[in-house]
């Protein structure tokens, strides 16, 4: 779908007049004709793009930017006020609930306890606010994409380079930079209070729950940036945002998670093991939460276990002070010194401390003996959804995912330190060169379920994971993706999802799923404030008063920027760090969201030709009718002619398979030159046993053939029996040799986890054996029949001779 069509179909009716006037901006890019269109010349040349045209276009563009920015700002402030008002209402209702249960407080006991209708009304109000946040996020995303597209079209058609210059204007009014995480956290808390009727689930937020007698299932999905806010709002209506410190105000830095992965760059042992999922494969990483000032570093080891072993994959860790990390990894600080303070405090049992010491000793030994070095850092902001103290359902969404090089190959990055110190948590790390960072284009959704055997996950989770909002990517790993992307000269074995990174994962909505605005109720809100009572006049005044000068200096580009009409009334304010970083996104080729490079559609050309008239219009009209007729004939022939028909799949709700449209697109992905894609293969012990059973079956068959050959050789008297015996002997020997080679080859491929078809299916061996046996039997039958014919012929000649002699004698 072209962006213009997508914009028109995605507009929210209430926000209609505040969207970017994309069609008007497109028309502004077209200059007047040199001569009026006529029948002889229906498409005359247009006048060249002039400075006056540029000034008019920039003025229109600035007015559209002002309109979008001011509406987004005022709407965001309105949502803040509504959340604050709803928070006061919820606290009032909850306080009445507490007062009804505590009769000792005379003031509260006089108030009537809240009813179910009160909580239902609050839930409707919060659902309406959630829908507003969703609509505002969609509004922001569509308009930001619209500005990117129209600037790209301007630079392509006119030859005037506006894109790098307009970045400063766009960052001076950064309507697209609003972070909705604070809204999500606040709405999650309020909605959880209302949903549980003032009795939210309490527990330790850091608790992992009881792991015994539960089967843990983890699935990973990619989420396109367009769907991140909507996905968060959907999840918070079922699970609250997990906040470790509810008393602290939300800060974006609190959600930052950074991890340093270690490996040996000479053999990439840990990368290979984690990619191939070999039994016992390990990953060692150092993780901290928050900013660079965090003093608590977690040393973790993840160990992969195959299901057939009866064990589960394990993640074990212990904490360490940041100042002791280098000494611990180098072996200068012993394990006993690390846990000496813990033993003195006595907060943990001796058994727990002993287990931690054993873990620390093993990690220290591996780092030293295998010469492990920091290679890859992963950074992301995590939003976790979980009931406190209940780990049966845990959902985490990682956004702004970045992978950064930590090695010293080529140049010094981390040096002798365990991590590099030239960066922190300042996403998008614009100070790094492109070869040092990989910015992942999607968010990563991880769903962890702990359900009893045979128990189905909740229906809303099944609907979520089967919706158009997510793309399933089994076995996705941030460490594997980052290492494969950042070390292309060293890594030749890449994961299966790497060649698919250029495929757009967005899908059309196949069914109604997502945020829906609640049905309007006749009841008033708890603060008795109608939409007409809100500060609509003030909002309108702000919209008019905010048409002001756009400040912000121009960055250095080709030519004199102060001569460009975009900078006609600047006051020379210096961009701050956020604006400089945000300006970077427009300096690069934007993500190909829509096929909008060819915006002049056939309908536009036909409409323009219709106004001109003449033969040109009739030619275009005939061409369009011929095209439609041809398409109709092709579809009709496809329907009438007998041909193989694809099997129609059941609805997605029944099979769990999302079918997009009536057609399927099959694309073969190939690895880059010099690299090989590793396809994950699940290998269980029964695969080895099946290979052994197949080998034993071949041996049994070969022994049977050898027995037949020996019997014929011992009891045969003529050359036919001897020939058949040799045939069966050769067949038995070839079968023995073939089965031995095949068994060794299969075991080797299974051990290497190679997805080879002949490992599980063999068509040439049985075919050759069958043809050989048939040939031997037919030859034996033919020779025997021929021998019988010779004997009968000789017997007939003998009888004839005998009869002639008797007649002569008579």
C-alpha cells in the first residue's frame, strides 16, 4: 500500500484536521505547466523548481509541522491531566473501601463503601484513556512517517536538498520523541487497582516463584516499532507492569539493562555452542541494571540442557561489586574474599553460600583457562509485565535494542577493563562509529509461561501471539545476533534469521484484535466533568498562540544554510544533546515503510487526461479497460480450467496459523557469500537408536543374502547355480559395505546437527537392492528356462531317431 492511501485509511476521525496535509504537500511539489495541456500535448513540461517555489513549499511544510506538534503537545497534556484526575478518583474509591473495613476511623466509616458499579465506571474511564494513548501514538507515528516521505519526495523531484536541513526544524518541535512508558506505568498501576477492586496481588517483585512441578515454556517474538505502544497497552489490561520500587517515580534509566558477553575470539567457542545448542553449551555475561553508576554487577552463567537429559537449562548468578570485577576475572581476588562479607553477615545459609562459591569458582576458572574476553554488549530498555511474586506468566518487551563491540581487535575499546567506558546508556550511542554498533530495528517480546503439564496458556496470550502485532522467531538470541553482525570477518556460521532481516514483518490485521474504545456510557465520570466543561477554549487559544518562530541553528551542510528559507527567522539557539541525536535519524535513508516513491497512480493520470480530453484520454481509458479485461479473463480461466487446487486451511482461531490473504508468498533465503546458515535441528537419543536399528536391519538382510549364496554354492551342480550364488554373494557384500558407510555418515551428520535429508530418508540404497535382486532372479529364471528348452529339444530328437530305427527294422 502506498503511504498516501495508508494515511487516508488509518486516520482517526477525531484527529482528522490535525494530520499532515500529505496530498496538499504533494500538489505543492508540482509547478505550473509551461503551456496549457491540449489534445496534441496532453502532458506538457513543467516549469523548473525555483526559489519562490521552495519558499512556498517550506512555509506550507512549517505550518503543517506547527499544526501536528501543537496538537500532539496539547493532547499529551490533556492525557496527563486525565490520568491525574483518574488517579485521584481511584484513590478516593480505594480509601472508601479501606474505611469501610476499618470502623475505628470515624471519618471514613461514615462514607458508604464503593460498589461494583463504581469500579466498572472507573475501568471504562481508564479504558478510554488507554484508547487515547493508543490513538495519539498512532497519530505521532503516521505524521512522522509522512514528514519523512514528503521530504524524500521533495529532494528527489526538485533536486533541492531539504532533508538534512529540515532535521533541525523537526527536532525543534519533536512531537515524535514523546515517550509513552510513563503513561503505561501509571495506567498499569491504576488499572490493576480497578481490575482487582482495590486488592492488587502483593508479593516480592524480584521473586521468581516456585519452579518445582512446573513446565517452563519460553517463546520469543519480534515487534515492529509501529506496534510497540499498542502492544504495551494491550498487555497492561491483563498484567500489571512489574515495578521493583513502587515508591520511586518512574525514570527511563531505571528500565535500562546492559550485558557484557565473554568469548574467545580465536575459536568463538561460546558463540558456536549457543548457536548449535549443543548439550552443556555455556554463556558467561556480566549484567547491570540502570546507569553506569550502578555498583552491583551480576556475574551470570547460562547452561543449555537438552530435553532428553531430563534436566532444564539453568541460569545461575551471583553479585559482585564493580570495583572488584577486574581483580576477580584476572584471578587476583579469590572466591573466598568475594563471599567473606556475606559469610560474616549471615543473611544466607552456609549451603547457599557454598553453592555460590562453587559457581564463582567455575566461572573464574573458565575465564582464565579459556582466555575469555569481552566481545559483545547488549543494551535495551525492558518493560516487564508480571504479578508480583507470581512467575506463572511473565512477559517482557525489550525496546531500543543495541549490540556494541567490546573487543580490542583492530583498536582498543575496553582495554584492560571488563567493559568499555566511552559509552553509557545514552541510546542511540551516536558517538560510536557504524562498525561498532548494531541497532536492532525491532523490539523483542518474550513470553514465559509456567503451566502444569497439559494445561493451556490463557486465551488472551494465545490471541496475542497469533495476532498481526508480533512475528515469532524461535530461539532468537541477542548475543548470537550481535556477535554475528559485529564480527562479519570472523563469524562464518550465522543464525537462520539473519538473511530475513530485510523482510518487513508487519502484517495486515486478519481479525479484530487490539485496543478498542469502550462503548460510551450515559453515566458521568466520578468528577462530574463533561467534555464540554474541559478547557477547550484554552486549548484552542494555545493552538493559535503557538504558531511561533521555529528556533534552532542549522547544521553545516553544503552551501549557505542561512540563505535557505527554512532558516529565515532563527534566533541562533544551540541544539541540546537530545536534539542533535534525534537529528541523526533523518540524515540516513529512512526505513522503507511504504512503496511511496511512485505516488503518481494510474487513476491520477486518467483523471488529468479526462480534463484535457482528446485521443490521449481515450487511449489511456482503453488501456485501463484492456488491462482489467485481461485480468478478468486470466482469473476466469484459472477458475474454469482443471488444475491442482491448494488445500484450504481452517480459520486461524482453530489452527493457530495466521493466513494473510488468499495467497502465500514463498521466498528462498540464501546466506551471504562465504557464510553458511545454521538451521536449528532437534536431536534426541531415539534418533541415534533409529540409525542403529536401520544398520542392524541392513546387516540382517545382508546375512540372509549371504546364506542363500552359500546354500546355492554348496548344493548346486551346474553353472547357473554357481552364477546365481556369485550374484547373491556380490549383493550381500555390497549391502554390508553400503550399510556400514551409510551408518557412519548418518552418525556424523546427527552429531554435527546437520539438517540433511538423507539422514532420515534413503531412496537409492533400497532401490538398487531391489533392482539387483530382481535382475538376479530374472537371469536365473531365464537361464533355467533356456536350459529346460535345450533338454526338451534334445529329448525330442532322440525319440525321433529311435522311432525311425524301429520302423526300418520292421
